[in-house]
């Protein structure tokens, strides 16, 4: 998953605050470009940056497109001296239309429906998320459980986001003036929406009451009483994809607080009541909801829509993110494998470029972040990313600390094969990653990556998923194999690199006329108590020399 960030500045060749031939200011970091657009409108403070989600399925990494894109813009504006409010709306008045295949517990671990009270969901199809019990039996509702996950993940990433419930905006009357305005102008609302949805006819009413009998959302409004602030309705069937959620046929009356606007109206209504100045969204909205939202904002609500930004979706392990297909990963799961700053780095890159988040090659993403960091500290030169690194890096870390140590991720995975903390330190010293002068805090921080890389190796079950045996295993060897290992011990004792040791294994096998595979297997048994493992010579070259020599000679 090597990230080609040579084209991630906007534009790549422009530095922070440079001007082009037209005299316009151009920036290396896309968040500065967006901040300029926002400030060009002379917004009131606090400047409001918004994202949003419908709380269904699993709160996964893809949901953080909006949160982290918004965060970088918010931080740029704060740096420029502006007060910023970053909010994330939960569209929790929406009805549950189908059962999710996967859920996440309060710690972000993905579970199947068989591990929870699935009946809490299945018996409540068609009802608002806030009226559905938490299938884990912990939060006050399914919606509250989901919102807590988003909030916890944002906190893990250091993003100060304010969660807002749509249900609360309806129940406390915040949305009521907008609902009234839309219903007062229902003819105009129908005319505008009809340009984007073919189902809109003369009977369409842009309000969906909650049935007072069964609690489900219904789309059938039969009368509007603007003076009373109510609508009459019939609880009819709801179409959900290829399925139908049955209504109860109840006829009743609901207030403007006892229902919701359809999504196409609710989104711009959020812009109005929250005073939204900027909102990023995926390209699916750019081709659908955004054009209608812009039109409704201007021609129904008579407001200016926020500054938009369309981002490209990223794939996971080469496939689209999909809760239904199970191709998802949570923020909590990723942070068990890599530092928060690595994840922030991924989202700081150009949002208009498609990328793949490949957990199998997470080492490449971490390497790219490390290089980005080295360029910032002038430890490495790369003209393609120098200006972007200078500008964006401080937004990726909690604190800029030049003495910070980063072990290469695969080396950290090698250290993860070792349980002994002191042996890990010695191996890191042998490779020159730390010295006697390295601050203790820097060593401790660096060692945290070892545990993450170890977890990665275990989950991916890759070539680093082995454990060095601190006690010598009981291995029965033929004499010729033992003699070849003794030769190899002498070679190591003379002082050679891991690559040279790897070559000597082949040479020793030839000299003693034994199969190369048998010699490698003997080495793996001695060090890992397994018949296979990583590149043996390179691994031995990273261990403490005396330990390797004694183990090869079986003299411990």
C-alpha cells in the first residue's frame, strides 16, 4: 500500500501561500484551499464544519472521510485565528430499513447478529433508530450505541467533534420552523424535487410522520394544518430496496415534531439550523443529493448552501468498503495496528484521488508516513512532497518532536517475534535505530509500534508471525546438519551482516552435502520451534551475536 503522494498537494508544485501567474494564492495543502473558499464568504464565527451519517450497520473507517477531512480544514482555520465548531450529525430519525449483517460492540470489535439480541432490530424495522433498543443492551437506543462508537473513534484520533442527534433537533423544536416553511411552500418544494426524483407527484408531501400506533415512519400524509402545526396521515407500507415494510393502516395526526423531513430536504435543513459553512461528502452525493440539496437550499429555504468538497472513496484490500459484504474495518481495529498519526496521514492526502487501504501491506503506508516525517525534519530530501510535508505534518501529530524514533514497520514486526524487552532494545541498537543517547521517552514511544506490528503480523498471518524461543527447544539433529550449524556459528561470530549470513546458509549446506531446506529447517526449529519462518539469515543478523552463536552451537 505504498502511497504515491507526489501528486497530493493542490497543486503539487505550489508552496504554502505561493501565488501563480494570475496572482491567485495557491497552497501545498488542500485544506488551505478549502479554508480560503470558506473565508471568501466572510462567515460569522464560530465557523461551522459538518459531516453526517445514518446510524446503520458498523461505524467503520470509511465514515471518517468526513470527520478527518473536516478536521484538517477546522485546524487550518483555527491556526488562522478563527473559532470553529466541528459537528457530526446522526440521521437517527431515519427508519431502520434492513437488518445489518455486522455490528460493532462498544470497543469497536465487529460481531455478527448471532452475538447480540437480533430481535431488537428485526422486530423494529421501519422505526426510527432512536426508538430501537440497543441490541447490546447497553445504550438507551441503537442510535445512541452507534453515535457513541463514532464519538469514541473521533476521540481516539484526537478530533474534537460534537455529535448532534437529528431526533433531538426535531423533538426540541429546532427543525420546526424549517418543517413549517417547507410545508407552507409544498408546491415549490415538489416542483424543485421533481427535477431529481421521478416519484414526486401532485400528492407528494415532504414530511414523514411517525405512526402513533406502531411507531413506524410513514410517507402518506393526507392533510396539513399549518395553524395547528400538524399533519394527518395513514400508516402505509414502506418500500426498502426489494423488500416491503408493512404499515399498520392506522390513521392519525402528528405534530411537526413527531416526524421528519425526507432526506433531500433534511440535509439542507441541517445547513440552515446549524449554520453550516463547509461540508465534505463522497462522490455518490456529488452526483445525487448535493445538486438537489443546493437547489432546495437556494429555491425553497432561501439560504446559501455551504462550501462543498467532494472526496473520492477509498477501497479496503482492493475491494469497495461494504458492511453487507463484510469488507470493513473499524478505527479501533486499525489503531491496534498503527499509530493515529499514520491514519491521519492517509486522510491528509489529496481527497480527490482514489486510494486503497490494504491491511496486508500496511507496512508500505507506515513507511510512507515515516518518509513524510523525515522530509519534514530535513532528514531526507524529496522535492515532490517537501512543501506538503512542511505544511501538513504538524496537523498529523499531537506534538512535533524532532527526537522521536520510528522503527521501520517490518523491523518492528521482527522485534515483535521477541518477547524479551531487553533483547528488543539490543536488536534495535544493533541496527542503529537507537543509541545510548536516545531519550527514554523516544525509546518507549518507538517500542509501542512493536506491539502494533506484532498484532498486524498475527492478524495477517504473514511472514512475521513467528515467536523467538527464549529457551532452546529440544531439537534432534543429524551430525552433518549439526556440523553445518557449527560452521554457521563461526561465520556469525566473525561478524557479518544478515544478508551475508543468509548466503552462508546456502554455502554451508553445499560444503556438508546436505539439502538446503534441511539446514533452514534446523535453524527454524532452534530459534522458533517451527519448521518454517522469516528470512533466517537476516533475522539472525538482527539478534545479539552471542545469543545466536550459542543457540547454533546448542551450548546454552
